[in-house]
DNA sequence: CTAAGGGCTCCCCCCGCTGGAAGGTCAACA
DNA sequence: TGTTGACCTTCCAGCGGGGGGAGCCCTTAG
């Protein structure tokens, strides 16, 4: 299989696949004309990578997951640990985003959004730390 | 004020402030020794930027917000529009993360996490698109 | 006089790709 | 046989939003 074929199969852009080779995630063979030649197993790995990335795992996570995937003797505990840590990262991000959302939604509600210049959003962004602390406490 | 002073006041690292000058968000003066000299207004802008960035606004958003902040004739509708768009971006990200979280949490639950190699997490990551679609539908 | 603690510029690094230029290869068709 | 046009190759640059660090200058206190 050439790169275009695995790209179609895995849903990853060819550029990304070349990059994954660069950083050592896949190691396709080369045919005499210099083209990359992918085996079935490479195609599987790439599909695996695509799904892991879609779940938000970092490239380093993927590298470790792939190593475990290939290791028949692995302990599922190792995999679970990686996934759990990732779950925590996701939870952290969700929390952060929700806090932003809450503040922002509040400000958007307060803002008249008309032709006048008075704007609570700008007022909040420009206000001093002391006031911000007060707002936080009252919220 | 030198850069260290505004860094302390705004809570932004000096590096970041230099970067903001680079991209034209602030335009401090220079004193004869080459040091940046920040006015009160620069300090306010930087604090403004720090808070806008903390709410997740992109640099380009910040640029626009800052312009509106400085424009006494602005219409609050313009500010509100930027904020609303950002709110939508945040909602999109939260949704995305929640979907990841749901899938991942399910997998983590299923995984025994012991010394044995059997692992539903790896099984899911390596399984074919058809099966994935089925799982999605049943979920 | 010297040392510490600012400040300055400059360039490379991070992540995870993405785009583009300049060129080689291959299959189909006239 | 020549010529398209779709592939493929490498390499270099850049995104956002800074961070790290080298190697230098300036200032102030002891």
C-alpha cells in the first residue's frame, strides 16, 4: 500500500502519516522507487493512532499505548493508568472551560449590546484586582 | 515603569509582555538606556490583556477588544458579538471534551486494570470503524 | 571595585501538524 | 512515443502563544 491508500483507510492526511514516520510511530518499508510501502499492520497502527488522537491522547501517550498494544504480555493496569491520567487531564480542562464560560456568560447577559458605548464586558476586563476579588467572593 | 514593574502589576511574565509589544498589542516608550518605559495606560492595557487571555480570548480577539476599549464611541454590541462568538467556541470545546470523556470513562470502567493483558481500551482503539459506529449508535 | 539584579536582543524549542515549492514516478491515453 | 495528470518524494516555513537560555549592557549598594 502507498501512503494515499493508508491515508484513505485510516482517515489521516498523508502529511500526518509522514510526520508519524518522522517521529517514529510507524516504520513503513520503502520500495525501489522511494515510495513508502505500508503493511497491513502499519495500516492498523495508523487507524489506532487516529482513534487515540481523536480521544485526545497526546502523541507520547499514543507512543506508549502503541507499545502496550504490541506487547502481548502487557498488564491492562498499565493501559488503564494512562487512560485514567488522561481522563483527569480532560476533567481539568472541562472545569477550566466551565469557569470561563460562567464568567463570560454572565458578562454577555449583562451587556445591552446596543449602539451605546457602555459595556460591562469591557468594564470587567479593565477593572482592578481588588474589585475582581470582590466579584469572585460574591459569586 | 520598567518591564519588571508592569510584570508584577499585571501578573504577566516579562517575556510575554515583550511578545505583546512584538505583535503590537502594547507600545511602550524607550528610555535613553534602551529600557522599555511603561505608562499607566500601558499597565492597564496589560492587565486588561491578562484578564482577557485568562477568559480564553485569542490574541486577535484581544486586539479587537483592546481597540474597542480605547474607542469611546464604540457600540457595546460589537463587544458583545466578540464575547458571544467566544462563548460558542468554549461551548464547542466543552462538548467535544465531554464526548471524549464519556467514551474514555466507559472504557476505563470496563478495564480490569490488573496483571492480565486483556484490555478493552486497547481493543476499542484497535477496532474497526464499523464496530465503532455500532457502539456509538447503541450509546 | 565588585557583585547582584535588573534590563536588552537573539535564536531555538515546544505541540501537532499544515502548506507549499521543486522535483521524481507511474498509468492511461492519443 | 509523447504527454498529461495523479501520485509520490524531500525540504523549509509557519501557526499560537509563548518559554529557555546565551551573551551582553546598565544601575545601584556595599
